C-alpha cells in the first residue's frame, strides 16, 4: 500500500467511526465549538427558499427512538395528495446540511420531502450520542415512511427515498425489506458495512481487521467499567497542517469550513464512539440488494470520487430496473451541496416517473 493510500485509509476509518488507536482514557463527551464565532442556533448550511414551507416534526422508530426532521412542502401545491421523498445523509451529517438542501430543492420541484437526523445524532434521540447501527439506521428510513404515509397531504403509495453517502447504503438496505418504498436514489453512496469490514477499496488485511476488532473488544470492558462509552479519535482535524491527503481535504472543506459546518454534525464537530463500528464489521448491509426489484434504483456518483466503486458494484449486483449515472469531474463531496453539479433534473425525472 502506498503512503498516500495508507493516509486515505486512515482518514476513511476515522470518518466511518473506526479509531486506529484507542487510548483507554474515558471521555464522556466531545468538545463542541462554533465556527468563526458565529451563532449556530437553527443554522442551515444552505440558503432557505421562499418557495416551500419548512416545519420541524418528530416521530418514533420501532425501537422507540424519537427522530427529528424537517418537513418541506411546496407552497404551490394543490389539494390533491402529493408524492413524497424521505432523505438522509451523509454519514455523520445532520438535516441542516446536505439532506436539507436535497429536501428543499426537491420540494421546490413539487414533492413533499422529509430530511431527518438519524438515531443518536443531531436533534434526534438515542443514547449514547454519536453511535451508528446498520439495523437502527436502516430502520430510521422505514420510520420516516411511517410518518409520511400518515400525512393527509401525501399519497402513501407514492413514497421514495434518497440516501446520501453512507445513508445511500442504509437506504438501499431499507428498500430491500420495506416494500412501501417505491423508488430509491443514492448519491456518493457508501456501503458502510463493506468499508468498515474491508477498508477503502477492500484493502484491509485480515491482520488489520483482527487488530481493530481486538481493540474494540477490549474497549468494551473499559466502557462497561465507566458506565458510558468512550469517544473515539476526532473525525476531522480542527486545522489543516499542509500534509493532508486529498480525501481529508475534501471532507475538511465541507465539514470544517462555513460551507458546511454545523455544530450538531459529528463530522464537523466531534467523533463517533470508539466502538461505533463494532456491529457493522460482521453485518453486511446489502446482501439482499436484488430484492429491491421490480422497484427502480438510481445510483449517482462522481467520476473522480474515491467512493465511486461502491455505486458501480451495487449497479452490477442489483436487478433491473436500475440506472448508474457518473457525473463528469465530480468528487465525492461535490454531490453534497454543489447545486450546479448535483443532477436534480435527473432526480426529478426519476421520481416523477416512478412515483406515479
């Protein structure tokens, strides 16, 4: 493995919740901060639109965790029930970031949309904070479908989902089991179970995997003794040193600058728990990808994205109908918020056709 690839691998492991080193020093919480001394209360990383209404809502998943979300409704909607889309991601982000931008834009185009914070993050409930689960985070999408299907303004037979980054994989997993989801689109998709178990580009050796699992296994004794889980290493550095790999720079330029910073986002402002990856590493998310058919899948990835291979491999594995769209010159993070790059026209066409 080249030095740069090793650096990229370490970056990805940190972002997805695997600490290369675990100190054994108990940390109850991760320090939070403001960006450029600006107040972050009710802060959105994108300009809010006057073409839609936005309402804060809550609902529970089947584990009893209360989820917080923003419901976007087009102002020019008529009295007939509309098609709806539930949206979440990226992994480690919150609804005031990328998913909110997607939700607002799709609502401007005529859909009722719901951008939600996953369990244990943002304004959603769940203890401990900043932990992830392949099961519960997939369930979060189904809980969003529960909520949307009960709204009078929505046709419950015309609901789809968009998953961004790691919640692309969660969304596909949810769609495989939840037949109420009529169409699913992903952007910059990550299969979180695959990358945690095998590393980026599947380059994790058995020895490295064993070492990481050994550290997390021993960490559980420490957490049990202390009564609360230890925070892992910080996801992104507070400042750049000039020696960062390209992937770190991509994520930093979104999460750690005013472009995308939000105080509630683990990627912007903290870390996952040290054992957050534990259940992902032996629980494949996308084993039943073929069972989404005959409902359609749209996979969108950047040409230059380090994550492109996830979408390409899922495209090969999925049954028809399916579509893979590669965006020229785009990297992984470009599809988080660059409205000139995100193919919203394609997303509108896809959901208009398939949520009839």
